[in-house]
C-alpha cells in the first residue's frame, strides 16, 4: 500500500526528482508569465493593460492531450487579460488541477492573428488556400444542398466525418453534433481505431479479451521495479490533472527502481534510475530476448502459466494446432523459424548490449512484484500489434497480472466516470473502415475489402467518400501520413466532391476546404467538460463564456443545428433544446452518477470545478480473474490469457497480406519495413520517429509564439551522425526520403541513440514553391502503408537521410 517515507529513506534519486520538478516549475512559470499570475501588468502593443478583473469565469483546456484542465479566466472590459490555474480547495484529498504551458497560453489562442473571421468558399484550386468571404446563410445553404445531393446520388456511405480531436471533452461543442445529424439523415461511413492507439486497441483483445490498461500508475508505489517501454508521460500528460502528477507522487512514496526503455532520453527519463536506448520498432525483439533468459533460468511462474494461460507450452495449446507452435518453443528456437531468441539475437536487432539484456531479465524476474507498462509509441509501428503483445508477455511470464504492484504490461490504467455526452443515436450504416485508410476510400473504394483492408461489417466498399466533415481537426493533411500523396488525392475535386472545415485557424487542412467556417474557441461559449481518462481522479467543469465570439465565429452545435433546420430534421436534432438546454440536460444526467453535485446548476456554476478522488487502493487490472478465473473468466474464447490466439491463427491464414507482412498467432517479433534490417537503409540509413511534444498537443497550439520560444521545433540527431554529415547544433538541415523533404533546425544531442532521428510530430506543414516543407512537419516523410493487422498508423516507421541545407 502507499505510505509516506521518512527523510532517511529518501535516496539520492529522490533529490534528483525534486530538482527536476523544481526546474520544470520554474520553466513553466517563466514561460507562462501572465498565465501563472506573476505579472500584474500585461503588455499589449505599447500599452500596459490592467489585469485586475471585473469578473472571473471558469474555462477549460480540452484538446486531445488526455487531461482536460480547468482555467480561471480573468476578464476586464470584455477582454481576456489573464489565464490562471485551478486554485480550488483541496477537498476530499484531491489536488488542484493546474494546466501545463499549453493551457496557460489559451489567451494567445483566442487572440491569435491567425483566427478565421467569417465563412468563406473556395475560389482557387483545392489546396491553394484561395477563398472569398460569404454569408453564413450562403455557406450553410451550400453545405445542406451538397450533403443532400451526395446522399441522394451515392448513398449515406459516401458521407464521412474525419477523425478529429481538437475539441475533446466539451460535451455540447464536441464532434458528436455532426454524428447526431448524420444519423438522423440515414447515417455515414464509420471508422474504428484512432491515429494514436489503433494497434494496441486491436492487439489486446486477442490476449486479454478487451482493450484495457494495466494497474493504476499510482500502484508503482507498491512495486519493487517499474519498467516503461516508450512511455513519455512528462511530455504527453503534463498537467496537474495528468499521469505525470500521479507518477511523481507514486515514485516519492516508493523504493521501486525505475527503468525507461526508449530511443531517446525523454522528458520522463530524468525521473528514472536508468535509461536504456533502443532502436525504434525492436521492442518485440527485446521482449523475446528477455523471455529467453526468464525461461532458461527458471524465472517464470509455471503455476500461473498453466492455470491462467493458453499457448505457453504444448500442454496449454488449443486443440487442432500442429505441434511446435507454442510460445516456449518459439522463444527457445524449437518453433517453425528454428531461431533461439537469445540475448545475442536480441542485441543484434535492438542495439542493446547482451549483458544489459541479461541483467534486465534477471531484474524483472527477481522483482516481486514488477510493474511493466508501455506507452503508445512502441505500438505506432508497422509491427505494432505484435510489439504490444510481446511486451505484455513479460508481465504474463512473471505472473504479475492481477496483483497489487504488478500489471498487464499494457499502458497504465486510470479512473473514468461514465458521464454522458450529447447523444448521437444509432448509425444506420454499419460499415466501418480503419481510421487510417480514408484516403483509399476516396481513391480506390471498391478495391477495399474485409480481408485485405480490414473493412468491417461488409465484404467490400461500394462507393467512394464524396463528402467530408472536418471539425477541429488537422488529420485531413497535417496529421495524416504522406502529405504529398494525400494532397494529390484531395486536389481532385471530382473525387471527394465536398469538404467542409470548421476551425479557429487557417491550418494546413483548412486550405483544402470547399466551405470554410469559423468556430468559437473554448473560451467563447458555455459548455460542460469532463476530466480526461488519463488521470487518477474524476472531475467535471461547468465552463462559462469569457468573451463574446470573435468576428463571425459560431459554436459547432449552433452550426449543425442550423444545418439540420435546412435539411428538415431540426426538431428531432435539437429536441427543443438550445445550448443551455443541453447543458442542463447533461448536468442532470451527471447528478444521477454523482448525486453530491449541487441540485441547482446556477449554484454549481459559482464553484465551477468538481473533483472526486480515485478509489483506494489503486486499480488492479484483472484482479477478479486472478482471484478466481473460473467465476471471472476473461472475454477471450477460452476465458484465459491467450498467449496463442486461435483467432489470429485463422486471420493470419486467410487475410490477404502484403510483402513481408504476417499476422502471427503468437506475440512474435516481426521486422518492420523501413526498419533496422530493410535493404532501403543503403539509400536512407537513419530511422526517424516523431514523438509527441510539449510545445503542442498534436498540431493544436502549433501557432502560439510563447510555446514556439519555449520548445522550438528541432530535429534531434546524435553527435556521431551529425559529425559525419558536417552538421552542427543550430544548423538548418534537410531531412528527406522518396516521399518528400522538410527543412528544420538541428538539435545535436546525446539524448538520442546513433542511427536514429526524432522530429516531433504536429508542426504545421508549410511548403515552399517546390513543395518542400519549411517547418519540420514529419508527415511529409511518413508512410501511408497501414500496419498488417489493425490497418493502423505506422507513424514511427520511416527511413530517411539528412544533410546540411
């Protein structure tokens, strides 16, 4: 259980942790300035603005970082003059949810010179960014007419709301509004998975029966050893409402040794005792090498493997499978590939010394319990589905599943509260495509099948995507792979015939709109916002409009409601409720879940922020299964942990797969295309990945000057690779492959291993006249080849070269 330490128990590492937190706090305060409340006077132009407010309202930052943080917004004379942090009382033992630099910069977002001001229609070629101003009536009349024409001509499967997460957590202004309208009109083509988690979402159900996190991150306080694979919480979950807060809290109360395995020395690495660098896409090989040591040195939990698992050895294999296909045989070299997965074998692939692999295996085997968790980086590879299960095998082999201080090997678990969102109804169209394959659904839809492209609920697509609704998202161009390919597909306006974009700014995606609509920012409308999933508390924020909408901006709900009126379904869409009506409806539903909320919403708004502490002791995943597997079986066909999946065996033998692709029944290491062993390395010798970055949440905040100064866009390159190419720190370099090229400043640092580059994802695509990106946008270089099983985004699977520009 969690306990406090005496001063004498604190190690030197704990001092380093405190220093790291102190430095982080200073950086955040210095960068945020007005947001942190350090300045009484705020310079705007040449004039000093008095920041003493005439009112303070509760707002929220609810972009897709996973956190959702409340903001205290100081307003004077109808203008936001300062954004401050949550300073609510520490009720029920729940700490304040203080936003990171991004949330604190929200004033810069609202008053950005890049704000879209009024509705526009395209007048040049699609993608040129040439528009002319039109009225809201003309804009919505055009959209309604084209949406109706496309449905009548091609059917509802031709309509598609593209994946977008720029507004996530706001329940009235969220993306659910268009889904509700589309379902009233007969439905739309749906998607499964996400750009962030497609491979892990798809892989875990075959092992554990469902997509599930592991033990709560707070449970690290109860472990002896914590091992993170590619899990950079300090960059991706940075606020006081995030996993980073909980990780630091757990480490302070723990004597656990903490190891980070990652190609680069991430922002989370200073919290750890050791960083082990690894080549991208090779985590599965490391897991296999560790398993070899655990098995051959008798460090596995045999009783657990026999009672709770299928497929560990011949005794636990399902019926009907030829001999020699168990996991133990695969690891020891008695399986079909006849290759023992020795530490030497793993070392040659991963770049980790043999002796370090052996030592790590013994550390994992000796630690009772051991907490193993993976971030979403390792699975965002061409072999990501297998990597997920391979890492989880370390928890399975050592019997750490279902116990305090252990875990499943998946991403850490978290608390959620089942608060409702705007109801969307049932989609009459059951067809689903992978979230990553929508460009093919424009270009070659009838070539997309269930066994080749993962189409679900239908053998083959019949019609192309002809209408795209893109709200608060940049996946149309900036966040989708192979920007040049995507551009070529979207430039043809006879293929996809209507693209509607609703946003705050002229993003790379907005330039491809046929109709471009200005949306309200989150501080320009009332809403109800729920805390994100990645935190060990629950929270609700009743957010209030701080200022009137800028220019001609409108809320997403109001835009869709007006569209519904033109299409004859407004009464069913609104159910007689305006925005305030839906907020009150949803708040009443929240009170059914949390009756301690004030009955009167007016009184609730005076407080604005409500928090509930996560149950203690910390969450243990599959605890009931561990206690009694017969009474509490998993959702797998066998009810057990399926190390060998008969379902994947069948899929692997029936699906149409590309060159070098496989879907194995076991958690095997599969080499990535454009990975460590690809012959293409003769031409492009460097592996490139694109981490999530503290400057942005994906591409959100990418145009905020404060954040660009604090964390500029840079290419991380090891001194060895830089020196051989004549590159010095601060040089402008050209990164390129056959798909495209980008210019960016070099960050020469030993914080990344040789042979590997890191270009943080999300920088806004800014091409020159020759089509070369000038802003370090990684997706000019990434591949659109989906992963074999989940048909997911292989964001980190890229080979490139870099030269001094």
